[in-house]
C-alpha cells in the first residue's frame, strides 16, 4: 500500500512540474523546442560583434536585450523598452529606483539573470529590486518588485532624443531615429503614481509634465507602501495613439505568467516546425538556438493594417500584406531566406513584396540591398536581393515577377556598384559594363570615383564576383519571363569572374584599369584593413571560391577535379602566415579559421560543400561535422564571428539537418552529414519531409547509402521538387567514408554542369 501511495505521489509531482514518468527509475523533464534555446550562446565574441540575448516573438516589431557593453560587463544601463536595429541600443529606457534623485538612465549592478526568448528576469543588486519582463508583438509587460523598503519607489522613463509627456495615469512620447523615422511609446502602470514630474539636471520638477530634447525623462513616484509596480506599454512607428492601440489590442491586463506562457506557446509553434530526435542535449541547444536566431529578422512593422515606411517617410495601408524590414540581405540571402522558404512560403512572399514596395517608395525603383527600420542603408557590396527573388521564383513561389525583375535590374544597372553607396552609377560602373570587371587601384594611385567609400574601398574582386552572380540571377529571372535577349545578355555577364581569374596562381586577382595585375601580391594580406582594397572583409583564399552559380567552370579553370580538390584541401590547411594577433589585426572578420577557411563570415558558408561537385562528397561530410563541432557550441563563445540576424545561424540549421542550398537560384540542396537520427520538417503546405540517419553519431558521420522517397539515391544532392510535397530521406551512416557513393560525373550537383 505504501508503494502504491508513493507511485501516486510521484506521478502527481511529475505532472505538476511537467515531467514524464518512464519505465525504470528515471524521471526525464519533457522539453519543448524553446527549452533548448540558449540566448547566451555566442554572447562573448571571438573578436567583433557578438550575438545578443534577444527577447522577442518571431519576426516581431518589439525586440529587447539587456543593455550592457558586452556579456562580461558587470553593469546594466537601465531596462530596455524597444531595440529598433539588430545591433542598436534601446530607443526608450525604464529605470526603477528607490533613490531620491537619479540620472535619466540608472546604471545597475545585477545578478540572477534569466533569459528566455519570451521572458526576462534579473535582480538589480544595489537597489534590491527584482524585475520580470515578457513581450508581445508590439507591446510588453514589466513587473518590478521593490521588496521591503522605507523609501518612495520611482520609475524613470527616458527618451534619448525626443519627447516625454505625463498624462492621466500614463506616459507617452517619441524618440527620433535616423532618416526622419520616429518610434513612439504609450505606457501605463497598474498602481496609480502618487506624483510625477520631469527630471532636470538631476532634480525632479514636479510641476512640469513634458520634456523634449536629449534624455527627456519623466519620473513617476508611487506610495511608500508600494511593493510591486506592473508596467505595460505599446510601441509604434506611426504615432503615440497607435502605440496605445497596439497595447490595448495585445495586452488586456498585468498578468505576467499568462503573457509569458503565450509567448512560450508562440515560440514552440515556430520552432516546432522542425522536430529532431537523437543527438546530444548540447547539439539540440545549438540547433534550436540557431533556429531561434533566424526568427529575429526581418521584422513585421504593420500595425492594424498600416505601416510607416522610412523609404518615403509616409504611412501606408498594407492592403492585407504585412510589411517587413530590417533584413541585411547580403548576410541572409545565402541560407536564411531559403530556410524560411521551406518553413513559411507566405512570409517569404510577403518579404519579397515588401522589397518591391520599398523600391517603389524610394522613387528610383531600385531593389533594396540592406533595408532597415530607418530605410535602405546600402551596406556591404553587390545587390543580392536578386538572388532571393530568383530562388523563390525557381521554387515556385508566386508574386509579381515582372515587377521584381525590373527592380532588380535597375538596382544593378542604375545604382553604383561601389560598396556601401546608394548613389547613381558612376565611373567604375561604366568601366564594369564595358570591360567586365571592377578595376583595382595600383599602389599610390588616388581614388577617382566619388561614389567609393573612403574606408570600404572598391572591393573590386568581391564586387566583380558578386555582380557576376547577381547577373546570373537576372538571367534566370529573364528566362522565366520569356525575355530571351535579356537572359542571353546577362548570362554572358555571369562569366565576368573569368576576367579577374589569374590562371598562373588559380586565384581571383585584382587588375587595374589598364588590365595589368596588381603585383607583387599576397592572397592572405594584400588589400589593407579587411582586404577591402581588393576583396571584402575576407581575403583572396575565401573569394577564390565565390562563384556559386558555375562551379563546373571554376573546376575547369583550375584544371579539373583533382586540382580543384587539392586547392580546396589547401584552403583548410594553409597557415595564417602571421601570428594570430597580426592576422586578426588586419582581418578581424576572418575568424573561425581552419587554415585559411573562415567559418565566421557568410562568403565561406558554401565552401565545405564544394567537394560534392568534384567527386569527393565524403570530404564535405567530414568538413561539415568538423566545422559544426568546432565552432558552434552551447556556450558563451559558441559562435565564431558576426551573427547577422540569422545569416550564420541558418547555415547551422541546414547543416545540422544534413543539407544546404549552395546556390540560391537553383532549386537544389547539397547533402552533407546530418547530426540527428530523425528530423521531421513541417513544410509551408503542411506536408512533412523526414530525414532518417541510421546509426549516425559523432563518429559515424560518413554516408554509406541513401534512399529518397523510397528510391535508391546516388546523388549528393536533391531538388526542391523532391521534397516540396513531403517525402523521406534515409541515410545509412558509418565511421568510415564510402568513396564510391555520389562520385560519378553524372551525379554531381547541377551548377557543376554549367548553366
């Protein structure tokens, strides 16, 4: 009887804490996908900008993360209310305090911090204040526990550059951003504030209710008996009134637990589109953390069917199609967009339609390259939105392809190719159209094109290769539209990378306006800071492989498969050539090294898959597992370089699943080496694509045989059409490579067969 009572009690405890009683003596916590997410992963950077522990709902307008110098900082700069850029500071700031007078933003020593994608908790040590936070899409809730005290609790509400107004039981205001963009706030508390005023020069002016300018700050004082103050607020890019509407639509009360649970459910629905079995707990954490980061951007900024567009400075009706922005396309076109296309075609189409609205609103019909909340910043090089359009069209998504083609073509033809510039085409653009490459400057030669950024330089090899690919994408779209002459013309331009290929060295090598190679030359270090005078953030070893649209031709240029493989092998074994200190002092983006290969920057992500194109797919399998295991870990330094809002993380997601889209624009995926025993993807149409890797482990990383949808499969790739209506990929894995699988010339991926 005692034993039965004990089992009943055990079952009750298990149900209470969310556990499952299994046969045997163990009790395992039932974890949902969001429970594997570790927002701290990668918060300490190897060198440059780290990841951020962002609290938000998928692709939502409202995002926050703790404001501190970096993860190692012992101080928090107030409490954030909205982050308007992937790397920006909080637009508004909330500072609870028990002090008489404070600065507009209180600096706190903190402890006991807990961060979930949908929830934040922290102890403000010196003040002995406990804080909880949960977001919705355009509104959020803070719960601030002042605890036992004999002082008057206060809230300081700060606008860094704008205005703050104290109303009847509310605070509202705005903050100016760049490009005539403003973000608005409306805030309420559950406890009526006893008195209020404006902070001026460290003193509270209780007779004033409005402030404007730098660090405009409202102060709300509550009765001394107050233990807890709950704060709810809405934000908007349209108006303060709309911020209030957003709050009232989303948050009806001050129930922190209910709001956090709602956010948790939203995240589990989003992340649960991919279910994985097997692998270690850390591998699942790396996987689901990476997937969570893919949902950080772009953000939907439609508010009750309207949105403010920084691309023309006006409020527009969205017509039922949500408007998305804050998409750093140079980083995300390679893997983040193809991953979203698999999981949510509707969102991907809406994002492309947002691009087309941006092009119209800017007046020049140029497709954006780096759309942000404050407009198109035109950062990085090339015009890779065309790749996103070409990929979506090739995979059957429906949108106005003619309009997209015009915007893509105009962005490439009429806007300058000079990096980080939105100016009209100039001298180097005319040179490219005539000669098929961007000319480099000889040492000591002065810049002659005013469109060229003084720090970012011309990046002639990066731009020549990137534009060759972009023009190939244009040729693909033109062909789909039946524009045969355009297709042929841009197909010819797609070979422009040949104009900077140095057959003697088998590298892409800068040449000047007279067609003379820049010499002497070092493919590791020539080009100054970030190699920008010739390449872009990465050196010549990385850009040696930047021809994703015609790998077959690159193999031919290098003298065939054997030499191509040898060159790939050398990339992964070539020494830095200097001390780490000296190497990274010049190439700070080129981290995550395996030889000269850099896992830390997006142009490298397709490189380990290139062995598939030359008949040695087992080396792709080895490299992928080596790179995932070495550079992506469930710890504070678990990201090798910049994580640009999903760009790098999407590589991790795809590669852990066992396949990767090497060439956006060709509807195929390269097979790598999966991490998990079983994967179940719920596709956009509700169908499921399953991956079963029998016997897979850290040791058993090599493919022995494959079946796809029940048929024997000898190709190290498959088509989007093979899986778009569901299906099953089964891989038999072992510890030693099968050097006969996937090696036949007729089995190599399509882009290796030319166009």
